[in-house]
């Protein structure tokens, strides 16, 4: 495989499972040294397994425990990464979770928890990455950009989601965070984009595809008629991090098999 990101360094948050792990493996295969972030002691073994797979394939990296909703932990992770590798080229702001509830029963704790990880976590990590990118500037022969940030959003930055108001609000917030900082830092040659996954088979949505009956209902929302896999997101992330997408900033690329095409209107409307 062509190593189109050879020698670059990336922090990938929430990389011990699902889409984050998929992005870690895809970027590593493209030549990137990976910081496999995970939040707590309990996720350490899974993060190590991701790193082991990367190193077995000839890649490099380290695991790093950090809760992205905590400012001091985030600052430490970015400082230690630069101490270790001397440089940072890519941030994949991927960590995210759901705490679903009918809205009238949603506690402030559930609201704050989801916003704290999904939105504030992306703010804290993006801010540290931007500070590093501004200091580094463009490093000749590395990349045409001074740095790249990819925010893991969702189709729910545009599709409302009853029973998941905290999650959908966090993803709508990520979209405007991403666009606002893309506008602010384009003159500094820092590119910031988002990926909006549709339904991708990971632990976050296991119940939606674990049985053939559940998968059949899910497929009614997907015109392309298959549930996505983490490799679909990994290859989009590699491209968005590469110079092939150098003129793209402030955009969400939906990787969703057509979920955002309002499939209900294909036979009714
Ligand atoms: P996942 O549960 O496998 O991954 C989420 C990861 O975030 C986990 O590894 C978890 O340990 C980590 N995490 C949670 N809290 C954290 C914290 N405070 N600090 C650091 N890491 C933390 O699910 P996934 O589907 O791989 O989700 C990854 C991202 O993709 C999320 O932002 C999610 O909203 C988004 N997404 C997923 C889908 C899908 O269909 N799977 C669709 C749209 C968007």
C-alpha cells in the first residue's frame, strides 16, 4: 500500500474500539505514527491490542490514557506527544458516547456528560492541536498544510433524533465548532473537516444490527443497502488527512450509504 502520510504523527481519541480503532489502523497503514488514546484504566488492554496490531504490521505508536473532557489530562497528552515525537500533524477528534433518554426524563447529568465528552472534548483537543500547529507552521516536505483536524460528527449533525437530544445537540455543535475554527485558521493553512458516519458496525450501536431482524429495519434507512464498517471511515480519514484533499476545509463528508438522502421520500412524496 502507498504510504501517503509517511512519517506524520496523529493523535486519535477514543481509539481503543470501533471507528477510532479503524482510523488508527488505516492511518498507520498509510505511514502515520499513532497515539492510541483511551479514557480509563479499563480501556487500556483494548488500546494496547490496537497498538499491537499496528506494530505487528510494521507501524509505530503509543497508547495514552486521557479523558478528553478533562482539560489538564488533554493538555498533558498533547504536551507528551510533542515531547515524544517532536511534532504533531493530525488530530482525529473521535471520542464520543450516547446516554439516551426521553427528553422529559433527561437528567442534567446525562445532558452534561454527553456534551462534556462529545463537544467539550473536541473543543479541548482541537485547541491544543491548533496551538501546536500554529507554533510549527508548515514543515517543508511533510504536508502542504500546517496541520489537519478531523472531527467525528454524525449524520445526526443534520438528522434530528428523538430520544437522543443530548447526542444530536453535541453533533450539531461539533459541526459549527468545526466550521468556525476552519474559517478562523484557514489563513494559517490549518485544515479542519468532519466525517459524518451513518450506521457503522461498532459497539456504540450493537443492538441496531446484532440480529438479522434489527439489521433489516436499519437497512430501511440506508439506500446503499449495507451497514457500514469501520474501514469505510478509515479510508475517508486517510484521504482527508492527506494532501489529496488540500483544498478542502470546513466540510462534513457524510460516509453513510445515502442515509442523509431522506430515503423515505424515494417512494412517497
Ligand atoms: P465506540 O463506543 O466503539 O467508540 C467510542 C470511543 O470513545 C470508545 O473507544 C471509548 O472508550 C471512547 N471514549 C468515551 N469517552 C471518552 C473520553 N471521555 N475520553 C476519551 N475517549 C473516550 O463507538 P464508535 O461508533 O466507534 O464511535 C466513535 C465516534 O463515531 C463517536 O464520536 C460516535 O458518535 C461517532 N459515530 C458513530 C456512528 C456509528 O454508527 N458507529 C455513527 C455516527 C457517529
